[in-house]
C-alpha cells in the first residue's frame, strides 16, 4: 500500500523514478550508436511533421484539434537538435551530408509552420530550442556560433512578419485561434488577478483551502492544478481530484495563463517551488557535466559515446527550452501530458550520469 500514490505529487515522483530506472538500464545496456540516433531523430522529426500537419488540417476542416504541439513539442526540439548534432559529427569525419542537411532544414521549416500555426506557446518553445541547441552544438564542437548580428536581425524580422501574418490569417478567415493578439489579450485578462490570488494565498506547503476550487478546509495540497495526464490517473483508478471538460475555465486561472512557477507554487507551496528549481538546475548541471565527458571522449578519438553525446545535446536543449517557457511563460507547457514529456526527457538526461558495472563471470 505504501507504493500506491495518495496524491498528484506522489504519483509524479513515483512515475519519474520508474522512468529514471528504466532509462538507466537502457542507456547502459542498449547499443546507442550514431547511426541509430541519427535515424531515430529523423524518423521522430518526420513523424511529428505529419502529426502537426494533420492537426492543422483537422483544425481548418472540422474546427477541432488534438493540440499535439503541447505534449510532443519538446520531442520535436530534441529530434531536430540531435539530427543537427549528428550532421556536425559526420561533417567532422569527412562525410558528405549536403543532401541530408537540406532534408533536416525542410523538417525545421515544416515544424515551424505547422506548430506555429497551432500554438504560439509552441512557437516560442521551438525558437528558443533552436537558438539554445545551436549554441550548445557550437560550444561542444568548438566552433563559432551560427547566430551573427546580421542573422539575428533577419531572424527577428522574420518573427515579426510571422506575427503579422498569423494575425492577418486570423482576421481574413475569422479563425481567432490563429490570432497572437487574442492570446496576449487573454494573458492580460487572466494573469494579473491570478498572480494576486497565488501570492496572497500560497503557503509553505500548498495553499489556503478557502481559495481551493474544491472548497477544502485548511491547507490544500497537490489538488490537481499540476498533474500527469488525466488518462493515466483514470487508467490506474486513482482517487485524485481531476478537472474535467467544463471545469477547464476555472482551471485556466492557474493552469493555462500563468507561468509554471506560479502554478507549481500554488499547488505545492513555496517548498515545492524550491524543490522544483533545485531539480531543474541540478538536471541541467548534471547534463552539461556528462556532455563535457562525452566531448572529451570524442576528442580523444573514442567513438563509443557519439550516439549518446548527440542525443544528450538534443535532450538538454529540449529540457532547457521547456523549462524556460513552462516555468516563466505558460504553465501548460510543463503540465499534464507535457509534464510527462518533461519527466521523460529529464530522466534520460540524469540516467547518463549513472553507469552500471557488469560482473565478470
């Protein structure tokens, strides 16, 4: 009975530990070569292009969408950055990757278009991920960054044109879901009052029960404002409070329009926020420490860790970009199904720091 989660936080911790243990065995026992990682990164990226594209078609044709960009957006960042890092390794080995590079750039363009049309939060995640990923690749391979001052201005100009283009599409078609201005208005409408509510009612552990949606008494804690996917909780038959359909508007106050640090603080208290920040910073530090070791192995002509290195570059990029957007801009980027993606990526990063020793028979 002690292993059965009693609330949302316990379930999150238990699922993360299971993921971590699983990745430790995978990292140490499975062959992770550069060719396998390159193939998987291209396959995943191509699959997500199709998934995002179908979602856009369904949005235009039927007015409904599955919003795949939230849970799978970080994996798009991981796949593309890992592919770019793989190309860099192959270039250093003298392999002609010109045609493969053009294919990767095509995937980047398509993901930008499809994902950006679906959600502006994903577009921010994607742009930040591409920027951070290229910086990490440049540092890892001791090369100059591809981002010059001129290219930065071109990039900002393209972003502005994209913003205006989306607003134009929204007004021409009457589909307000494409409108960036609407999103900004909703943030302005909900955020200020929500921030005041969080700051005035958050306690060391949890929040005041008087402002709880469920009307609980005393200190409310881990009530489901931050949770794993609802389907996962229902599948295990866990008796946790869940937000269904019509309640999403009430949950939006904490879940959608607030930065993640506010949502996590409200549900788990100030101690929960401190623990989260320690976890995020610790994961990033461990990831870069291991990446430095992998780089040293590569520079000493040891090719054993090439696949792990490029995969770790992609995972670190996805983790950092998701952390920045989820914690400081949109809670939804690090909640629900997106939280499960976040845990998968972080568990993979930390698993690289643990080596299993094999007994000699």
